[in-house]
C-alpha cells in the first residue's frame, strides 16, 4: 500500500516540474479576455476561437488597450458600451442577471431542505 | 427518383401502421386477454420495416446523388466521398428526424419483444404511450420536414455538405446519441405505464433498469463522440464550449445519471417511487426539449439545424402535449407511498439522495444558463450572453463536496451504517490528497484556493476507488465508473492547468523561439483532392526534449465554397501537441497556433471507463 | 388540497414557459445590433490613401453639417454594389462623405477608385481594422451618419440600398 502511494507521488512530481510555454505575459491576458468575448458575426464562437476579420481586429484592439494600461474590467466595460452586454460571455451580476445567478442556488437550498426533511424529520 | 417514391410511400404505410397500433393498444386495454396478440408483434415489426425501408431509400438517393430529391440537393454533392454521402443522410434536419423515427420504432419493437415476462396490460400501456410519441414524429416528418420532396427541374449538382461535418466521429455521433434519447422515451412510456398499473416495485425496477443503463451508455458515448469531433475537427483545441446544443444533450444525461442511481435504490429498498417517476418523465422531456431548442431557430449556435419557426411551433406544441399528458396521468394515478420508510442519515440511501440533489443542481445550472437569455430577451428585449465563465463559477465549487460524497457514499451500508466502524485509513487518504494537490498548485502559481481543494477532492475519490479494487468484495461496475469519473475530473483539471500555447504570424522559412522550445515553418505543399484543394504545411517543433514534425492543413472546398483549417495533433499518453494554421487575408503570412495540452487522451479514456462501468452494470446478473 | 395547489402552480408555470418560447421563436436570432444609437463619434486619425497625410476625425467632421463614414474595401463584393449610391450621395452639399478603407492593399484600393469614381472627400486607411472596431463596426460594408455634434445618429450594416439612400436624403436635407 505504501509503496503504491510512493510511486504515485513520484509520477505526479514529474508532471509538476513542467513549466509553462508562454513567452510574453500580455498574451496570457489577451487570450483570457478574448476567450470571454463573443464573436459577433459568428454563430456561437468566441473571439479567441474565431479567425474572422472581426475577431482578428478585435484581438488587436484588446492588445492595444492592454498596452495602454487598461484593466481587464475596463476593457470589458468599453466593449459593452460599444456593442452591448452580450459581447461578454461572463454575465455580470446586475438587476437583469440576478435571477440567473440566484435561481440555481435557491433550488440547491430547496433541495437540501427536502432531503433534510426526509432524513431527519418524521 | 424512384427511391424517393419508395421512401415516401413506405413512410405513409408506416404511419398507417402506427395509427393502427395506437388504437389497437388503447382498445385492448379493456380486453380480458392475458396475452398479447401475435398480430401486434407483427404490426410492430411492419412499422419498423417500413420506416427502415424509407431510411434505406433515402440513403440510396444520397449515394446515387439523386438531386430530384430536395434534401439530397441541399446536402450533398457528386464529389463527396461515399462514406460521407451515406452519413450525409442523417447530417441534415429531415434525414436526422427519419433516423429518430427509425430508432423509435426499433426500440418499441425490441421492448415488446424483450418484455415477455411482464404483465400484458403494462406492455399495452407502454405501447400506447410510445405510439403517441411515434405518431407525433410521423406527423412532424410528413407535415413539416419530409425528406422526400421533389425538385423540378432536376439540378445537375447539389449544394454539398458542410466540410466540417465530413468527419468519422461526427458520422456516428447522431445515431449513437439518438439511441440514448430514444432509450429515454421508452423509459418514459414504461414509467407512465407502471404508474397507471400501480406496479412500481422491485420487479419493475429490475426490468426497467436494463433500459436505463442502455440509454445511459449510448447517451454518454454520443456526447463523448461529439466532444471528440469538436476537439479534432473544429481546430480550436477545446472539447466543450457550454454551447446551447451541447448543454441540451447534457441535461438529459444529468437526469439519466440521477435516475440510474435512484432505480438501483428503488430495486433494493422500494422507496422514492414518485421521484423515480418524475426523473423518468423529466429525462425524456429534456430530450424532447433539446430537439426543440436546436431545430427551431430559437438559439444561436454553431450547431443549430434548420431555422424554421413553423417546425419550432410543432415541436413546442408536441412537447407540451406530452408534458401535460404526463402531468394528468400523474395527478390521477399517483398514490401515496405505501410505507413511509425511514431513511437513516448515515446510509447509502442518503448518499444516493445527495447524489440526486447535486445532479439536480447541476441540471438547473445548465438549464437556467441555456434558457435564461431566451426569457430575458422575450420579456425585456435585452440580449445577454451566458458562457463558460458562468458554468465554471457555479459548477466548480459544488464539485468539491460532490466528489467527496462520491468517495464516501458507496462505502456506506444500506439502511444503516455503524459509524464506529469507519476506519482511520479514510483520513489518511484525505490528507495525502491535500498534500499532493497543494504541491501541484504551488508549482503552477494558479491562485485559486478552490483548485487546490478541488484537486484534493478528486484525488481522494481516485485513491478511494483504487483502494476498493484491492478489496475482495466490491461492486465492479460502480467502482469502475466512479474511478473513471475521478480520472476525468483530474484529467480535465490538469489539462487546463498545464496547457500552454504559443501563437504568431509566420512566413514560410521562418523560425521562432518560445519558452522551452522552437517552431520552424519549413514549407507548404499543395494538392488537389476529390472535392477540395489542400495546402499542407510542414513544421518542426522542439518542445522541451521532444522534437516532432507537424503537418497542419488548410482545405479550400469547391462545393460549398468554404475554407477549413485541419489541425495536426500528435497524441501521447502524456500530452497532445496541437498545431493549427490559418491564412491571413491579403498577406503571405500564416497565423500559427501551437498548443501543448497535457493528459488530453486521459479525458477520453476516463469517459470510456465510465461507459465500461455502465456496460458492466448492464450485463450484471444478480444471484 | 396542497396537492391541487401544486398542480395548479405547475400548470401556470407551464403555460408561462410555453408562451415565452412561442414568442421567442419569432425573435431573430442572428445578431441585430441597434441601428440607432446616441453615441458620440470617438476621436481617431488615419493616413489618407492618396496624399498619405495624417487626418483627424475632428477635421473630417467640422467641415459640413453632416458627415458620413463608409467602410469599404476593394475585395468586398457588396461594396461594389453600393458604390453608385455613394456617388449619388457625394453630390449633396450638406454632407462630407468620408471613406475608410478596411484591410486592403493600397494599389487595389486606388485601382477600385480609378475604375469606378471617387465619391469620397477623403479616404482613410485602416490596415488592421482597428479604427473600424473602435467605431463599433461589425464588418463591411458599414455606413455611419454623423451630425454636427459628432453624434452617430444612424448606422447601416451591409450595403446601402435605394431605400437607405432615400432615408439618408431625408435626414441630411
């Protein structure tokens, strides 16, 4: 049993020692942002995935905005002003989306209540 | 031309048989007969046969490129390879519906055939409900989506099938997926029948269990094939996008997995009959809603089929008729549970309840995430997007307790677990998991506390299930599946933590350095294939100690005039090396994207393990 | 009694969901960006295609009562279709018609103009599409109508038609 665990730790440590490939820091952020943006002229692709003109130009804009020192949040805000909320895949928590975020959690609590009743009461 | 006539009239004949079966089953319900008439089986077979004949004639039309058939014209081309001419039959809306109908008629035939030991009335009722569904599909096909419409004058050439659909994984993905969906329809009908008969008991549970397992296996495989296709073919390196069409197949899967656990409990302890029924109804409802959502044009996605509101209305009405029917039957026939059996808090029953609880939560996340934009837009005229970040945020925190419950649950006894018997060993595993997870996160500088705990939880399940294998008495099917699931979570996590990519615009002959490696763009070669022009690039990649050659391809298809990018992927047990190129407009540069994706293959292996466990559960015989 | 209430609620819920989906079917599911907005034109500048001089948006919008920016390229087929309408528009004294040449080769763009005529007072070069995106464009061709307060009062996505020509005439006259 112990030997088995030991082997596992060795194997896992081997993978742990791998490092990341990315050369420059900005590209991580550009990828992160573009994965969170919808390509508006495609049917259900993100800016990261798409190779359309719109997406390519958009990636350049994101790069430019990052280099100008804008934060991720500011970039999303700018794009939402230009194109509307639906360009961003992460629905922010506001009046319009409060039920979106709350409903599943309410249902979870409700489910828990039902189970609690079934198991602990009666 | 002739095959279209054959296909159409065969379908009409099948339609007539289905009406006969519907009325006959209803009328026979009042008969005193104790056995099912032989002619029902014959007509069932004829119903299946006519639909099969219809399907085969459609395939034939595709194979000979009969463009007098509108569906063939819209979706095929003479230069398409034979394999894809055949699979193109169900790669479109009308053809796929015919496939649905074929599987429906096949399954009801099999069900009646294989249920010889079940009470006659139960079989008749199941047949009755199932025929309602079959009739609905016949009407839908014949009234709004016939695959046998004529075109005149007959065009010389077809419009072709989208080249990204010309892939082996995608060719078998629909049939396998439909086997799962249709399986859930049988479960639906059989559950309603059992409700009316008031015989939801261990016997019935044992009988329906096989169908639940079968449907689950096919559904899991079908979803996996779709993911594999997306990964290998779509060129983005991802395998799940929380796209509405994907979500729509995930919802019945979550329901079916919950049902799988509940039916086992029903068989052993005869509790939660109503809940089992609700799950059966819900699973099929989600399958049908899925059909509605992807074919009606209400959703915006890469995968959507026809954008035809008329078809959407039909399915919507059909769907609500079925739901209303279930509700009415539930209302009238639902009886209070015979015994209010108690459930002890530390028992396997509670563990299964907890499983269902979490499954329903995950289901609600997917359901709300997918349909909320529709509701919002109709009510307030505002458009929002709900994408991967939403699902990740609501899933991941809950996966942690879920994995832990999954590790502990199977170890609990039925009825009551004596907590004095819990061993110290359990805590040992727990601590080990945490240590390893902590080490891993340290090295990657991922900031999330959650990820550490999540990895720890997955590792815990991993160790516990491995531990089970070394014991004498254990449930093979259950353990393999749970082990597969832990492996799946671990592979997905490690894959996303350790993946890296490098992208740049390169010209031929250029060599670029990136961290830990080198990428050299050697040359391109162009070839002319049967229905496309191929540009194959040659790259040498040095990635840490590995040197490999990758040949991504760009294809320029003639009909339809589409450009696709085919990634070259070298898979190994440790990682996939993924290279894709794209032509840049107006320049002699190529956009090159290289990704190193560790443990990709383990993601597929782990799902196969999951399915293998299901298979083991399917064939298991009780002593 | 409790059972009946639950069922009633369920039925009502179902009817609600049914109605929403029914209405949802008729909503267009392709993006339909707002054609009118109340946004101000952002400031930008670009090199002129012919003179190579850097021109600012300020200069472009200050000369006449209305400014129209049309995004086009020589490789864009619908742009060829709308060209005659642009030629007609350019005759209107109230407006300054400006072209934004998107992701194009300058020789091809110049050739396009020589062959078909130049409706633009200036043509700015947008090699990587950044200016167009900053304007809020989705693709090409796209046309923006801007008033003297640098407000974008109307946007046309896709080639201009006779109908849109008449609408524009109404606005600027």
